[in-house]
């Protein structure tokens, strides 16, 4: 049997990893500044993370949500304390798309409305509703198409006001920083406008924090920079440092009832152990502060390199827009300098999404390599 061929693969097989580095099957070491789509939050094979998962695996790995799993409450308590919303409630699932699906569904249950506002260049997942509100027609199957999706321009407050005036809006789903779209930061005014209009119209503000959350921006949620609270926050990627775990936290005014949401694997023992370990490390090692510091350093230095048009982002979620397409630059960084970086839907934009414990030495390794590659391109 062959694998279903949907992924264009890099001809490298990582077989070992540690911290900000991965090693391929030949023993070659690579600096990982992409973290598998921003998944690696506390570094590869962090000793504490490995220990906690190993200990849990030797106790019980899985049982369904038909029984008490006290690790879920431990995770909820720690997450509430770190994210600043201890009065919210946690629902655990398995992926970012599933988190967004549940958030959109829960919003509609809450207010009985159907229309969803999302934004151009946004990405929310590949499943039913999540892909319907994603701005990429090539991944929206006919069965996913719905009249309930309203796609608006990014950071356009006037268009937002008009949509609320013309439709019964159930929810607005918005990334604090767009990831796949090329790291475009939502303005603080824009997020405050969303909050205001949702309040006025009994709509639900869904903060998609799947990629831009979990401390990556320097705050726990990148939406926090606007000084407002969303009704539902969605999380995944960095939540488990590679273990499949995701969740949503839900404001107190949105009420639960039995069978409203459900999942088989969500919140299982191993997933909770992984997520608890991640939070413990984020707090103990001050990783949000490190993300802010290292991110500011990288953005300042990168902006001074010839051929860079714009640098966007916050913390360790950085988009580097070049004056030329970035594919050859990324290939040179990978093949000549052994550095993984990410692409985006913008062909000129490189994404930098490293572990939050990235050090200055690793930053300088990238900066020196990037300068060398860009200088070669400019000479040509």
C-alpha cells in the first residue's frame, strides 16, 4: 500500500531531536526555526516533558470521557492561572481544526444564529466549518461550501460594521496574528471593534489562538495586546509540544449541558500529561518573556538586512517579507546552512516559528546565515 500523496516532502528524515535542533538519518544537525508548524513550544524532547509522559504511560495511557480523569482538572487549573482566565471553562479535543469546529458550533448553540464572519488570508482548519471560513477555495470541497460564511477584508473596521448591520451574526472568528497568511497582526483597534460589535449584537468573539497562542507572541494569547477578552479561545499546536492535544476555553456566560460537545480521544491521560508538562515548563523557564525578548532581537536585526521588505509579528511568530520570492532563500538556508524555516501563502514571506526557549546563539546562527544567503542573491 502506498501513502496517499497529499504532502510535498522535503528529502530529509529527522530521526532525533533535542532543544532547537533536529538530526536526520545521516546524523546531520539542523537548526529548527519552524517547529513543525509552531508545534514545538518548549523544545524537542525536553527532559521534563519526556519524564511526565513516560511516568503517565506507565500508569494509564487512555480511557474515554465516560470516567473521571483528574488530570483534566489539573490542566484546567494550571491553564486558567497562566492564561489569566480562571473563571472560564475548558473543553479538550485533539486538533486546531477540531477546536475551531467546536467553538463555531458552540457559538451557534448559544445564540441560535448561523452567520460566521472570518477574514481574508485567514486559516482555521481543514474540516467542515473550519475550512468553510478559511480563505483558500482550493481546499474547500463542494460539501463544505455554505452561505453562512462571510469573508471580510483584514483589519477593515468599516466592512465589519456593515456586515453586522446587514446580517444576523452568530460569531466572529479571528486570529490575533494570521499564520498561514504570512504573519499579519490584527490591529488592537480592530480586535476592540470586534469585541464591541459582538457585545452589541449577541455574537460570540472566537479568538483563534491555534498558532498565535500559548505564549508565542510574548503574551499567552496574542489577542491580549488589545486589552479585551474573547468569549472563546481555541488552542492546539504548542499546547502539547508535539503530542496531539487541543482545547477551547469558554466564558462563563456560555453554558454547558450534557452531550452538547463530545470527543473520544480529547483530554485523555497522555494528552493531559503532555499539556501539563508544557505549562509547567512555560512558567518555570519564563518562556513567554524569552519569546518576547528573542523575538524583538530577531525582528530588529532582520529588518536591517538588504532585500527584506517588511518584518511582521510579535514574539517568536515572525513573518519576513522579502522583495523577491522566498523559496530559493529557504532552500539555501536549509541545504547550505541546515536551518528549517517556514513558508506561507504569500510567496515572498518566510515564517519563523521556533521553540519558545530559543537562545541568542541560535538567533545569531540564523542571522549570519540569512545575511550570507541574501548577500549572494543581491550580488547576482
